């Protein structure tokens, strides 16, 4: 009976544990990171805010309409009527309340181009938000690629280390037999045991690093935090032909072009105070003064003109501030371009170096394999001691790990070059 209950429970636990393991490609990781990134959602929300600001700026062109009403109770006023009235027998008319109702409409006709430029600025801010969204997506994708390659390198290194550990454990068994038969001294056995322990420590450290990277990747992609990601083989990219030094696709550079237009509009908005404001207005008034007068259908239409004379001497500072901000933006753009050139050059040099290192790593693996074979044969024939054998084994292990890491670093360097030139999204979607 107990076995009948225990078996289904074990099957369920095994199914859940298996469901937490997941084989994913780089393309899937990138797609998940873009869909679930909180940074991208914040950037998109910021764009929505700026779109509302455009509508808010356009609303300034609409007429202002207001309706108001008042009821006033009057306490024993002194009334001196200038209008001749019929005799009231010497009595005095004393009103005790006043009712006023009015409606007004005002339409701006000219505001020194302030409304027009404010709308344009709001629209440019939406364009700037689009660039910010693209820049945020690029950053998220670059982070996802780095984490994916980090998993890939760590996973492959663990595979190489595990292969070496199997050989190291077998060597411990062999040396134990040699010791038991009096062929080798005890310290030789201790050396091979120490090397096996060192390999195990390296595996433990690599697995810890793998779990840390895996956790960060789960957070970035919005997956369950306990999901164990297993990476597929990384698709080989085409080689970079030359260092183009083309920074025009970078979002940070393009953003300064928009910021320059915004700065121009800010100068125009600041100068708008030098102009008069003209508006057309209309209204309706209804009034009742108790016992004295009633006014209805008092409509009016007119033109309003307002000019702040003090702006002639006060507004110059605001204009100078706007001009200074434009100059600052232009200088920041030049600084950003210089930074972009340095980053692109360093990324290309990193790629070029990774290619050269890979050629050496591939040759080193062949050399290390052959060296280990020769030293192993010599050791078996008593021509090389245990130190020589262990040193050859370590060199072979390091050569294999270098080859695994080097292949991944070369591909990662290509993605980094795409990232620094602003074309990363074009090459992953």
C-alpha cells in the first residue's frame, strides 16, 4: 500500500524537477528578455507620458470657456439712483440681493509662436522616447547575450573539468594499486589525489558561477527563479570585414540631434515673451439687482491685447539660458562621438585579438594532447616522474578550457562590436 502511494508522488516530484530544466537558444533568451524586461516597460511608459504631453500642448490652441454665477446678499445699502424714476411717495428703494451669471469664451490668436513651438517640442520628446526605447532594448539584449555566453562558457568548462575528473579519479585508483604493489612511493599517490581534489574544487567553483549567472538570466527574462537553463550551441557569426567606425547608428549620438532641435525650440519659446499676446473673446452676462434692475442678453465680442513691457529687459536672461543649453548639447554630442569612436575601435581590436588567440588555442590543444600522450608513455616506462605527468595533465586541461572559452569569446566580440556600432538589434531580430 505504501509503495502504491510513494510511486506516484515520486513521479510527480521527478516531473516537476524535470520541468525546471530548460534548453534554450540565444534567440529565445533575447526574445524573452525583451518581452519581460522591466527597463523596457519603463521606457515605453515614459513614451506614453510624452504622448499625453503632446495632446496637452495642443489643447492650448483650444478656446477657454468659463461659466460663473454669483449670489450676493446685501445688507442695508445706501442707494443713490441717478436715473429719474416715478415718485414713490418718498419711500427709498433698498435692494437686498444681487444675482449675476456670465459665460466667457477666449480664443488665443497669437502668442509669440509659443504654443506652436511647445507642441513641436512635445512631439520631439516622443521621438526622443523612441530612441530611448531602442537604446534600452539594446542594453537589455547585450546583457542577455553576455549572460548567455557566460552560461555557455561555464557549462562547457564544467564538461571539460568533469572529463578530467573521471581521468583523475581513475589515476588515483591506478596509483593506489601501484602503491599497494610497492611500485611507487606514497607521496606520488598523494600528488594525484591532490590534483583530483583541485579539479573537484574547480568544478564546484564553476557550478557556483553557473548558478549565479543562471539566476541573473532568470530575473532578466522573467522566468521562474529556480529554472535551470541549459544553453544550446552558439550559432557562428560572420567575421567582421573591417573597422567601419560608423557611429551614426548609435542611439546616444542620434539623440543629440533631437536634443539640438529641442534646444532651438526652447530658444524660440523664450523669445516668445518679446511679442504681444492677442486673443478674441466673447461673452454673455445676466444680472438681477433686487428691486432696481434686471439685465439679460448682454452679449459681447472683442479683441484682447496683452504686452508685458518688463519682458524687454527681464527676458534676456531666459534667452541666454536657452542658448547656453544648446551650446552645451552641441559640445556633449562631440564628446559622445569621441567616446563612440573609442568604444568601436576597442571592440574591433578585441575581436581581432580573440581571432588571433583562437588560432593559438587550437594549436595549443593539439600540442597539449600530444605532449600528454608522450609524457604518459614515458611515465609508464619509468622515463618521466609523477610531477611531469601531472603537469602535462594540467596543461592539457587548461588548453581545452582555453579553446572552449576562446571560441565563445570570438563570437561574443562580434556581438560587442555590433553593440558599440548601434546595429545589435538589427543582427539579432
